[in-house]
C-alpha cells in the first residue's frame, strides 16, 4: 500500500490550516493590541492633565479610580495578547510589522508605568 500521496496531502493540509489559524490569530491580536494601547493612552492623558481647579482635580481622581478598578482586568487582558503574539512570532514571524512589534513590546511597560505614576 502506497501512502506517500496521503502523507503529502495531510502535510500540505496542516500547513494551510496553520497559516489560516496564525492569520486569524494575528487579526485578533492586532485588534486587542490597538484597543489596549488606546485605553492606556487615554488613561495616561487623563492622568497627566494638570489639576488647575476642583473640576480638573476631579477628572484626575476619576482617572486614578478607573486605573485602580481596572488594574487586574487589564493585566488579565495583557496576558492573552502577549501569548497570541508569542505564538505568531513562532509560527508566522513574517506577518508581524515592525511598528506592531514595537507596540507589543512597550504595551506592558506602558501599563506598569501608568500604574506606578498613579501611586
């Protein structure tokens, strides 16, 4: 019984499936990365506003409260994004853009800096 054609067919099917899975994962990771980056940037802008009067101080305090409330949930959102990108880097490294790789690398650091500045 000759199984070479079956073997090559299965290997090709696995490659196609792997590429499709990695591309879909890349789309999801890119969207999540953008959402988290925008959220962190928005909180940083709110936190960096100068407190000139009582209203602006209230906005800064609201930003601090939002950071504290969302600290664990954002950290839980960061972990899957980092894991998705590690899978993509392993299986489909050519799909990552340079700018996206830099954003991924500074996302965790940006969140930690934001939490530290809010203390």
